[in-house]
C-alpha cells in the first residue's frame, strides 16, 4: 500500500513512534517561525533552556501582529525579540516586511520540509508542499533547540478537486465549502490533503489561502502536492533550486474522501459567529 502526501512527509521526518492513526509520533523539525504576539514567551522559554544557538535549519522571528504602538509594551517585546534573534541565530523580519505566513512561503518555504510556528495559521506553508503545523510556544522553543516535536498520528483526508473555478469564484470559496461540509471541528486529528485534476488550475497563493484556513477546520495541517505550479512559483521568487516534486502514491489509501467540483461552486461568505456558517 502506498503513502499519502501527509504520510510521506511524516515518514521522512520520523524520529520515534509508529505511523498508526491515534498513536504518538515524534518528528524532526526543519524550520520554525514566531510572531510578536506569541514570540516573546517562546524566546523566554528558549533562553531558559541555556542553548547558545538554534539547531534548526532555519528559524525566523516576524514582527507583524502587535505593531500598534500605544504604550511601551509592544516596543519592549520587539526589542527583546530582536536582541534574542541576533544572539541566538534567528532571522529577524522587521515590522513592515509583511505577514509571517505569506513572507515565509515566499522567502523560506521549501517543499518536503517540516515547519512549526507559534501561530495557528502556520499551515499556510502546506500550499507549497510543506508539513506546516501551528504549535505552542514551548513546542517551538524545544524545536529551536533541536528537540523532537510530538503529535498524535493524524488520519488522512483527501479533498479531491475537479473542474475549474468560474469567474468571480475564488480559492476562499473552496475552503468555505470544505468548512461547510466538515464543520469547524471536522478536521481535528486529521491532515487535509488536496488532490485531483482541479489542483492544477490553482496558483500557489490560491493554495495557500486554502491551507491557511485549515486552522479553522481544527486540522493538524493541510497540504497540496509540490508540482509544476509550485516550481513556477519558486522560480518567480528566484528559488527554483529549492523545488522538489512531491506527490502521493497512486495506490495511497485515505481515511476519508471528499469530492468537490470547482465548476459548481458559487461565491460564498462566512457569517457570524463561526466560519462554517456559510
């Protein structure tokens, strides 16, 4: 039996445990990200570990959330994060550079790599075939120190896309449709994998819009294959050398399959007070 995309990403980073849904697995983390609302605590925890320099391939601290300066608190946080980044070998993204998920996707994301971030929307990285997971600050600090990240082995869900989006229908409508079908709790303990012919018609920013909102499903992560569309995106960013092809095996078996015909979708809006009330 072949592997799904999510299973391949976990298998290539497996440190401990058995890849059986529901059992605990430990995975190696290649990259971490923090933002300034959650980063302060993560770096205080990392400093408390007494490790001189980060041991990941790449760790980035973004200043993008608490940029409103009405008192000294945010400015103090930013100075602390900046000084910690310089001292510990973390890349520092200044305020104004952009939102962490989008900037990371464009500048640092690599298909096939693992990423955890102290932000629930870290799975945006799945838009280019990363295993990207939102985690607590302490988990991120441990990963920065070279430690293993432990999760419950997720179930695998395939969202099979066919057809092509009509005019005025966007990628946001696709994820709203998935939310309508699965609900805000429907993704808990699952990796949502997107496949089918319809995937080829979606650009990387469109894919990232969908994986970003996997957080609203409660999913462990969401992921798209890394294909020619991904390669063109990375080429446009001057990073074609980072591209690798990543596809599920043709005989992979999923715990759940959802089929969506893109041609039949209409523009939608989420209403208060839950994103699955579409």
